[in-house]
């Protein structure tokens, strides 16, 4: 390869083959690569790293130089910078970031645009992880369009949720997983028309204001795009990995690439890409690609992350989810369910290969909140009165952490 023909994409693909010292997983998927510059065969790689192991920086420099020399780099400079620290006296938006008590891993599912089946992926990934024997939770943080109550057949969840005496929301157990959704509180005809500060408060309430049971994986369904919700989640909760969903067509891939970059800037390791609606198969057995072909693999290759799986498009899946029967449950031996089983296996493998603490932003000390006797669900009168009381207390818990009326919203938004 001619040195002057070396590109940034080729360098990033090569960096995706450099494992973090002592681990099998690469430095790109961990979100350590801050920037790459290539000019006439000379490469500058900037990493953001926080580690207590003194030997790690030198090991990374040596491994990167060796790998890039293999693809024709004439000279490689590796810069390793410490995470940005806020000046004394300023408010640090990351100060409250901590691990969720009870959740071993937190996995965010995001997409660059709507309509790519992100919530379908989140729901079926959670169910497939449960089928693998993992204790699984599912948080529907898609505040603008919560779909999981419909997909999972729990549209009346608002009448079934519980609240502890210290106003923590108690998830619903559905199909073996623990579920909390914004849809339980908004209602079918109540769109969330909230400004940024309101969204941030709601996300923090849903992350830290839920009494999660012990789970191996908590899957978080984010709204599409790169707005307030992912930022608020990353600033309040340690996210162990992100799954980016796309469909094959170019427009979806372009937007999904922005989601990949967003997660990296938030120092959430990108576990990989899921290509949804990858292909369709007619009754005659002929395979077609109504939404294009290969977009997911191209995105994964360009981003230097794995393609976790490709999920086919099937009419019965749409019909099933409309009536609360997702494919992992409705047709566990079908092609779609098998695809999600493979994705779940890949996600579990990626999580277990992750180091304890890497990334550009130092993780806040883990302040695990011990469950107390006061955290037990409240008991109440039997029948409908208890259901109404639970729903009211849960909505009150959300309101306490979000709004005190339009005047407060305007003040916090600066209007």
C-alpha cells in the first residue's frame, strides 16, 4: 500500500484489531479512540484514557505503532490524554454518575433515526438474554414514543406498577423480565412535550428512582437521535455498552453513524451494530432486500465495531408485536428469533470481555445503595383501589423528579 493512499477509515479498522492490554476486546469498541488524523502516511492517534495501571499507556502505544506499520503508516504518533476535569467551583454534570444498584451491566439501545425498529430490537434482545439464563431488566426511556408496553402486551402497566415507601418505582415482571416504561405514566393520548431540563430530570428519575431487582443486564431503550436523553443517561449512569440499530438503506446508515459517534463522545463503548429489516423471504423461498442491502455491515466496518446480527423483515412479526407477541416469544424457532438469539450471545460475550473501568471519562466511585427494609413494596387494600393507588404514587414519584409547573420549566430552560 502506498503511504499517501492511507485513509482514516483504514486506520480505524486497524485500530479495531488492537486489544486493550490484558483483554480480548479492542480499543475502538471501548471508545478510547478520540481522533485520528492521516497525512501522507503519517498518522496521529489521540486516545482518552483513565487507568490505574502504569504500564497500559506504553503497551497501547507499542501495539498501535506495530499495527499501523503493517498497513503502511510511515510514522505513528500516539497521544494519550487524561479526561477533562472541571475547574474547582464549577458544577460537574458527571458528578452523580454511578452504577445502578442491582444491575451488573447496563446496555443502551439507540438509533440515529426513528422507524428502524429500535424498540423491537431492545425488547427482543432483553427476552433473548433472559432465554440465555440471564436475569434481565428493560427500561423504556423512549420518552417521546414509548413502544414497549404495546410490544410486550402490557398497555395497562400503569395500573400494575408499585412504589416503595421511599417513592421508588417497582418494575413489573413480564415474561420473566423486569420492565419500567415511560408509557406507563404518559398514557396513550398524552405526548411528552417537555423541554431539555424536564427530560433530564425524568431520565435521572427513571435511572436512579427505580427499585431494580438484581439483574445481570439492564437493557435501556433510548429515543432515536442524539438529543438530551442519551446525554442525561450517560451523565447519571455508567453505561457498559451501546447497541446501534440501523436498516440497510443509506439514509438510515448515515444517521446511525451519528449515533455511533455520539456514544463514543459519551464514552459508552459501542458493542456493535444490529441491521434490522435486513431482508425478506417470500413463500416461494426467494430472498429480497426491500430496504437495500449491506448497510449494517458497511457501518460496522467503517466504525470498527462488530455486526452483531442481521434481523429479517417478516409480516407476522409486525402483526405479532401489535398484539403484544414479540417473535422471541411467539415463534422461538423462527428465523427472527434465531437472529436475536445470536445477537444476545454476541452482546453477552462482549460485556464479559470488558475491563472493569476504561474510557475517556473517569467513572465516578461506585456508590451502591444498599436495599433497606423501607425499600420493600408497599402493601395496600385489595382490588382496584390498590391499583389506582399504585399508579397515582408512581406518577407522583415521576412528577417529583421532573416538574413543578410551567413556570419552573421556563426558568430552568432560560426562557
